C-alpha cells in the first residue's frame, strides 16, 4: 500500500515519518509513503468547491482541493490518503463530521483515513513516557506525573515544561518561530525511542490501528 500523509505542521510530519517506520516497516519495502507538511491547520471552507488561495499553506484550507485531486489520481486498491490533525479546542464529533463532509463532496472519493490527535500531536509523544525520559533523562517527573493523557490541557506546554529549559514560558516569550523549532526538536528526539505497542495515548492507538488496517488491504 502507498500512503499520502498530510500533516498540519513540520513537527507532526517528523514524528509521523518515524513512527510509520515502526508500524509499517521501512519506507519502500512492504509499503511506501510520502509526507506533506503544511504551515498550520486553518479551517475547512464553507464552499467546498471554491478554489483556495494556493499561497495559504494551511491544511484544512486546501483539504477539499487536495482530496478531489487524490480522488482523480490515486488507485483505491493500492493507494490512500492519511490526514492527521490536532483537535485543539474543537468538539471531536463535529470536527470529524466536517472532515467526512469534505471527503463526501469528492467524486470520485479517494480512500482516506482521518485521524485526530487529542489535544495536540505532542500527546502522542507524551503517550510513551519511557521514550520521553530516554530522549530527555532530566525531564521533570512532577510535570509528567501531572499530565492526564489525551486531556485538553495545553499539551505542548506540558511537554515544554517537562523537557525545555525555562519551559513553555520561555518559548512563548521568545515568540514564533521558536516554539515551532522546539516542537520539531522534540519530535525528532523522542519519536525514535517510541514503542508503538507501549504508547498509552488512545488517539495514537486509533491512528496506529487505522494505518495497519489500510496496510492489510
């Protein structure tokens, strides 16, 4: 199976590329994938047929157009789309319905898997605490102990407070793009230590199992 993987940002694409190797084997062996990192999540347009501004590299802004293109170009039997986004503060069921509506508007529809990280992709890193501490041996245990898995709590800030000198306050004070660079560093450092069977994030497990189901044909 070939996977076209759409991630809302660079840090998400880094982590996904690494964990897909653990789920599917090395890219180019039994399965292949191509990563596409966007510059933020954006929002699904009200008019699903409207041509978006190509300069706006926001995933949801471009999603209806992308899905229509994949519907025309991908072979459903051997190729599929995987869209991974953060829930942030949205209602999960409403958000999933909006994603499915964008897919339903395509004719033909590409074979597509939507997966939502709750609350943010850093939850998937925090879902494997052993991976976090292997990557950052001096991570603050009280911060990690206080995290409730897949909760709506400011997840990237929790990870920052656990592993980054000065925590989330220093990153926020520095301003963009410093937090984005830190998120990329965490993804590249923690994800290689992750065990996809050990991860306790429910939203990660749903992603893992969905990919495996597609790979099984």
